[in-house]
């Protein structure tokens, strides 16, 4: 399966390979700076290559969305964590 690394980062692809490792074993082979290929080493019984490619694309898109949400909400998460682990009372109790 060919992967365009200008669309999906190497980190995202490796994350997907790990996440789906209970279904198949695959390795990422770089073809050039922009293209890589997932080579299937072993596929569990009950799955075929076509189904796996569809599953991989869905998971790649999911991981990109997760990465984007993580980047966009990083400052809010950091503020919440700072408050949670701080002894400072940022929010005043009105009651």
C-alpha cells in the first residue's frame, strides 16, 4: 500500500501500524522523501489485503484528526493541567 508522506506524516503512519498490529504486521519502507509503502508481513486469518487497506485509510484519517485536535487544544489542556497541579486558586469560589 503506497502512502503519500506529504499527506500523512511518518509518525501518524507508524502510529497506525502499531494500533492495528493485532490484525496485521506491516513495515514501512521509504521509497523517496514523499512516498513510502506499507509492506504486509503477516495478516491474521479472516482479513484480506483490500479490507486492510480500507481500514488503514480510515485509521490514518482518524489519527490526522486526533493530531490536529491535539495541536489546537494544547494551550487549553496545558492551562487545565497547570491549574490542577498548582496550589494557586485561579478560580475564585463564589460560595
